[in-house]
C-alpha cells in the first residue's frame, strides 16, 4: 500500500506514524510538507533556552499526547508545568481567578463573589441559576448547537459570559464566545447544562468527578527541549521506518481509476490523509468533488495571532515572577489593551528558567481585534512593553527595555469552531465518503485545536484510510 499525507504538522506526522506503526512499516508513506516539519510546533533558542514560538504545552486530560510520547520513548523527557495559577486583568485591575472554574464558568458562587471580578448585581444574577427553571435553550441544545455566550449568559447572566468565559475560552481559540459553538468548544458546559436544571450544580458535579492535578498528575506537560522535540522525534522514527518527506506544496489531488494522484508531480497513491486547514484541503480536493459539492467547512474562518517573547532582568518583573506558582495573566476583552494574555514562561517551565533573567510570552490577536497586525515588530514590542507596565504595575527597573525580544506571527492560524461546527464536520466527511473514500481529513480544523487532539485526529484519519483499504481488499504491502 502507498499512502500520502498532505501537511507535516503534528496531525500529519501522527497520521504517518499510525500508518507505519499499524502496518508494521509495510505501507510506503510520503509526507508532503513545503515548510517546517512539525508545523506550529516550533522551538528556537531564546536567551540560550529552548523557547517555543507556537504551542508550549500539552493538556494531559486529552490522552493522545501522553500516549504518543510513551510510544516514542519520550516519557522521561517530559516536564510538568510548575505554575498553575492565573490572574485576570479586568476593570483596570489584576484579580485572582476564583477556584472551581470550568472554562470560565463557575462551579461555586462564594469564590466568585470574593474574586471582585463581577459586580454585586452580576454575582446575584449568577446565583439565580440555582433557582431558575431549566432553560428551554438547554433542552433544545440536545438537537441543535448554540453559542457559548448564549448558553452561559442564559443561565449565569452576561457578566459571567463577558468577564470570565470570554477571556478564558478566547485565550484558547482567539475567538468570540458569541460565535463559538458550545458543542464543539465547551462540551463540558453544554453537557452540564443539559443534564441539570442548574448549570452551577452541573459544573460542581463535573469538578468533583475530576482527579485533582498536582505534581504527580500535572495538568500540562512539555518536552524539556520544547514542543518541537516531539515533531523531531516523530520525523526521526518515521525516517528509520522508511517514510519519505517531500518538501513540496501540493497543488491538487485527483483520481485515476483506483489511485489518488497528487499534483504537481502526478504521483499515484492508494489513499491520502489531508492534514491541513479545511479550506486548503477542500480547495486541493476540488477536482475530485462532485460539481459544487465543497461542504460549508470549506469557508471556515481562521484568526491570526502572534506571540511576542520578551526577556527581562528578573528585577524588572520580580513582583509577579517571585510568585512562583503564577503562570500568567489573561486580559479581558474591552480592557483597551492589545495583548490578550501574558504567560510567565520561566515560572511555568524549568527549561525556560535561568539565573537573573525571566522569559515572558505575550499573546495578541483575537476575533475582531487585529490592529496589532498593522504594527511592525519594533512598534509591536514597544506597545506591548507599555501594556505590561499597565498590567503588572510600573516597576522601578522598568519594563520598556527588554534584554531580548522576538515576534512570532501566526497568520490565519486559529480555527474558529462556529455554531453548527460539528454538523459541518459530519457533512464534510459525508462528502468525502461519497466522492473519494480513499481520502481522510485530519488536523485542527475538525475535532479540537489542542496538540493532543490533533494527534488523535491524525491517527484517526490514518485508521479510516487503513479500514477503507481493507474494505477494498488492497494488499498490505
Ligand atoms: C501561537 C499558538 C499557540 C498555541 N498554543 C497551544 C498550546 O500551548 N497547547 C496546545 O495544545 N495547542 C496550542 N496551539 C494549537 C496547536 O498548536 C495547533 O492547533 C496544532 O499544532 C495544529 O496542528 P496541525 O497539524 O493541524 O496544523 P499545522 O501545524 O498548521 O500543520 C499544517 C501543515 O500543512 C502544511 N500545508 C499547508 N498547505 C499545504 C499544501 N498545499 N501542501 C502541503 N502541505 C501544506 C503547512 O505548511 C503546515 O505545516 C497553539 C497555536 C498557536 C498558533
């Protein structure tokens, strides 16, 4: 069997791994990747440390990340995150996030009231959830999706939706909760609302059922050499197993009898995993789709973001940095700031820490807030250093002159799972099953944007191909 994997991000590399591992290396696999193998998994030197330019962590609750690391023999290369406590910048002040939040929605009222994040009226409105009758919306959500904002505001009021859920979920998706699908981006909230009259009661049950995170079972992990080490190890092992890597931008895909033909070089394969953003996948697949059959996912939206890495003398940031358990600050939209979050990288990761200097990563870019993209790198750094003084407080040592800085721009990088996303994914898969069953889909456009979810999606895409190959009676080698 000959398979192509189009796109060499973590989803594509995981698909290639599944295709070779599941066939004992008997399938011939070619990965097409014109850019960086690993895609968004990119680590580079910063102040002599391996600092990530894209993702810096894997959530352990989604098991596919840890499982792959174990298969690759990387268990002992993983570091547990050291800091888990975040602050929220809202209303011009830094406030601790109340305990018991699930994606920003509270499982407890008292810590919420004490946090000072909501007005007294906002706390009262949130508490009403406990006595209000079951909302019609939560009932109908079983059949149809709704926005995260609508789900939360209906039960807990607009302040919880705007001041807590928006910054927390927004920092994961760089999206607006008014558009994001509850079913696709906050299934825990949707399930809690559907199973209980009160959302707070439902979330309390969810948090009780969760094992606590701690040093023995950390919430996030990352390889000590940075996230790219995972992609590098995959490439190394895949090369040993005979996988080919073609540094080629695929221009289209068509069919020739039972073969899938990848252009521009006209190479024939028994099947292909399309591990790239949905609009690109469906534009490449144009020639094999029935006239006008491109599914709604082909028009999916993506938001551009950037990560600005800053190195400071520890004295310049000693207030926040000396709180060793502090992982960073989320910035609520409407604060008048460009930055959406600031991660205290050297607090989080031992491999980013060094004597006398601290590493911070400041994020910009969310749906509807793209003014940062017009600034050149120097102006962006200057602006964000000024904003850091606003957020962290003006310091004697100053924050306007970092020892080192780096801007990593990620255009059209954050997939927006808008209301109805899961139905669109189902319809995209149905179109492929009808028009070109030997092609499967993988990556951050479909069933989760996190690295472990993309690993899972790549492996599922590969399994779907192998099952289709078996159904067609293709020989195993
Ligand atoms: C700044 C940032 C921070 C993030 N932080 C985290 C985090 O801490 N934790 C986490 O879990 N997730 C995080 N994410 C999300 C996560 O990194 C991504 O969702 C995930 O890496 C996407 O993997 P992928 O393989 O689907 O896509 P990509 O990595 O985008 O790979 C797709 C590949 O397809 C290739 N390609 C495109 N067109 C073609 C073509 N025509 N032919 C051949 N190849 C093509 C591209 O070159 C690219 O390499 C972050 C994302 C960003 C942008």
